[in-house]
C-alpha cells in the first residue's frame, strides 16, 4: 500500500458551482472512505481555492478514477487535478515509518550489513534461507506492531551474523491487518543464531504480543534456489 494525494485546483466560481453537487460529491467520498481508499479529504481554506484528498491504495489509479467521475470535476468546479505519491514516514498510519534511531543510531549495523552484502552470491545463484512468519492485529493496534518491528526488531537482526535482509508486509482483511515477516539468512546455522536451538518456533517478543491479536507459533523456512536483483 502507498499514500497518494489528489490535488484539486478550483475554478474562479468554485463555491457557487459545487453547491448543487455537494451532496453527491460527499456521498461518493464517504463510500470511498468506507472501502478504505479515501483517508481524509477537505477543501483548502482562506482562500477556498482548492482541495486535497488523501488516498491509501496499491496504485494512483484509485485516486485518478475518483477524480475523473467526481461531480466537482465533471461540473467544472475543479479546473485542474493531479495525483502525487506521498512517502509517509511519521505517524501511526505512516506506510514506511522511519525512526531517529534507524537513521542516527544504527551506523554500525549499516556497516555490517554492507559488509555482509559483499559476500552474498550474485543474482540467480542458489543459496540462503528465507524465514516466513505471520501475525494479525486490529486496525487500532497495527501501528504499534509496525513501530515495534521497524524500531526494535529490524535494527537488532541487522547486526546478527548471516542476516541478509528483512521485509514487513501488510494487508487489510475485513477489520484486521495481517502481517507477513520475511527474513533472509545465509544458512540454518545463522537462523539458529537468531531463533535459538528450536528454529521452527516463532520469536515473538512481549511488545509484539501486546500489539497482535493472533500470531503463528511456528515459522516456515525455505531454501532460496534462485533470485533476481541485487543482494538478497
């Protein structure tokens, strides 16, 4: 998921033109909100010369399709619109949260990760272990888990020998959020260095347990037989 901003530039007679179509516009907007697409929307003030709508979607087409059929656009109240991707890094709803510790306090981990990357096999060469685990959280608690994983877990595993990288994936299911965590390792010995002597058992810290409503007690390991791109 990504955040997209839809910008409206108002016509000179924007307020007068939008008035007959406002109920229809608002109904369309609230339906988009109920589907989880439109996060926030509203007119700019002092002066009222436009509007900004924040969408959460897989691609900009969701915001673009909204604009093309919006009564404010079709009636001419909006003379121009455009969509921009917004990289959100701070806040509970940030798509890619970035914390100060990850930037300023993890220089050693970054150097170690760079050194480890130099020893990784080139693209397409077999090798390595992928560790897969899933957990679920309520929409209200999802941000807590993202912060814990990004701020605590990932910086810690980055310093471990044999660690190649990690991914935190999320998707909305009904009223909950499912997380998939993928970590990449040189070998099962490297995995044991993280998980202990029973590598099939999930490592779920107290802060993660507090944020999650349900999670897998075990993990699945895959042998990496081929990959594309640089690094793991």
